[in-house]
């Protein structure tokens, strides 16, 4: 075997640490971005927030290694690196007439916390309160009891001597008397009955409604109105009024309360009409302002020959981070504006005017790869006059029209919603009929596609939408 040396040239893509960081920051949501930045701020002393108050700015150590005293606290640096004196997206004049989209979510108590507060105001003895707390602890987010009386009795025996199942039943009854009405129920029928019993006894058709939900709820669910009239011995008009009363009840009485694990959505951009054109603007409240700590930077230059190499690396990392964060918001703004330009009819007329849009179209418009557009539009939110939307919401498949154009799936779903809302409750539209109506408007949609869109809108089939 003959040995020889050969040279071979090849090309391959290498992701630098800076590029890896840029990609990572781009795919984070605004909340995740701030959490990530807090980690960088804790690890890198050369990095600080530009909006930090003077009295909270971190102090740089003295050249002799000692910590500065309060009198030696460094002033706010004037020539540090930051996003600029004004936040990205332009300065805001004091007489600016823009809408203030800031939304502040107040912390709400959980269902359990609300029930415990009510329980503390009652005159029950400590033993009964402990049993009631046991019941409350086994309620789910909708307010239903998730354990049986026997299971609660077994748990309570570990703490309360001579406990009888009847004691647990009494405690459950006490919890069911708390607000909201219907809480502590073990099934839907009991939940609805509790709410009806909490009403004024003089409420019309109250007793009939209690009988219906207690004994004939299955017939109501299947909309077998003829059977219900026979079983209850009432007329069609009376059944209509009983049904209307039941529809005012809440099948999930606990769902309106806080969950204790609230997730907040922070809009990255806001969209409003300026001079006849829909314009995207970065949300200043979502934009962290970072800069290099000048005192540490000066210290680095002074001690470069005395072991300042570690700080030099941190300085470069801080500069990379500042650049990548700014680039992230610039990219989000470019992509959002491209989306807004193509979906301007949505902002004017709503969902029915949504046009088909794919990632490739936006990628070509802004000169980026489709994978980058996918990262930008994931967990990034746009606050508009029509509500809050994830950027991905504006992308969707299309259906051909008779005129040779295309209609987006979002617009078709909006049309289906409108048709169902305007239908005759006694003769609800079937999926086949909706397909025919859309065809008359030039939109060819198969019945199976209509059924798929209807289910996505959480609209029941025609036989379940039938009213008296």
C-alpha cells in the first residue's frame, strides 16, 4: 500500500457564538427575552440597563479592589453604548395623539382563596371549618368536587377523630352555600340545580327547570324537545322559557376566578392607522434598553495590563448582546410591517377580508429565510384596534374562487361564523347547505372542509344547534 498526502477543499457553514445568540434571542417571546437578559445582567458586570435610576446603578470597584463608599458612588455614565436617547421606533412627542395600548392586569384571587375568605366570615366552629377547607382543597378549576364523600372521609380521619361521612356531607353543603352558586357540585346536573335553587323562589319556571336539569338533562342535551314536553307536561312556549332560564346558568362557576398561574402576553408591536396607512410600531414598554457600564469600561482600559483580559471578553459579549437585541426588534418590526401591508383589508374590514399568506411571501419581501420568518412570528404578538393577535395568525392556506383568485381559510371561517349566527334556530344550516351558500358566493369549499372549519370554531353540528 502506497501512502500519499492529499489536499481537499470543502465548504461548510459554521455558526459563530454571536450568530447562535442572535438566533436564540429571535425565537424568544418578550417575557422569555427579559428573563434571559436578567441572566446576562447578573453574569456580566459590564452590562446594565440604560433606564436604571441613578440610585440603583451598580457601582464599579476602585482600582485598589475595595468597594466604593456611598460618597464615591459613580455618576450615571453619559457616553455609554445603548439603543440611543430615544427608544427604537422613533421619539414620542408630549403632544403625541397615539392611542395608549398599555394594559395592566390586576391580580385576581383564585377560587380557593375566594371561598376561604367567605368561610372565615361564617360562624362555624373550627372543626366544621377544617372540614370545609378539606372540601375546598379538592375543587378543580371549574368549581367541581373531584373526590367522593368516602375519599374525603378517609383523608379527614387522619386529622379529625370520630369523623363520620355525614360530617363531610354537611361540610360539602356548607361549601355549596358559598359564592359563586354551583360551586362544590359533583356533576353538571347538581351544578345547575344549585344555581337554580339559589334564585328567588318566585322566579318563573324555576321549579320546572330544577326538575329538568335533575332528571331530564340528557333529553335537553340531545334536543329531544317533544320528549321533554311530554315528560314535564308543559307547552312548547313554556319549554322555550324553561330552556332560556337554564341557558342563563354557568356550567363552570369556578372558571371566572384567577388560576394562580396567570400567563401575561406582552405585545411586541402595535398597529394603528396613520395618514390613511396602517403602520406597525414597536411597543416601547417591551423593549429593554441596555448599555455598557462606563465605569467598568474605564476600569478595563486602566487595568488591561494587570489581568483585565477577563473583563475584555465580557465587554465583547456585552456589545454582542446589545447589537443582537436591537437587531431582534428591528427584524420583528420589518416582518410585522410586511404582514400589515399585505393584510391591510383585515384591519379595515375584519376576518372576512383576510387574504391568503405564506411565510415564503414575507421572506422574499424582507430578504430573510423562511425559517427566520417562522422564528419571528412565533410567540410575538401584535396589538391592534381589533384585538391582540400572534403574528402567525395572519398566515393561512387558501381556497380557489370561481373568479380565479383565492380566499384564505381565516376568511372562510369568518363567513361560516356569520352564516351560523344569522341562521334560523328552528332550521339550522347543515354543513352541506353552508357549502352550497359559499359556492353561490364563488368560494368552492367541500362539505368535509366546512365541517373541519366549523369544529375549529367550536360550533356544534346542525342537529345540536336546533332550538325550539
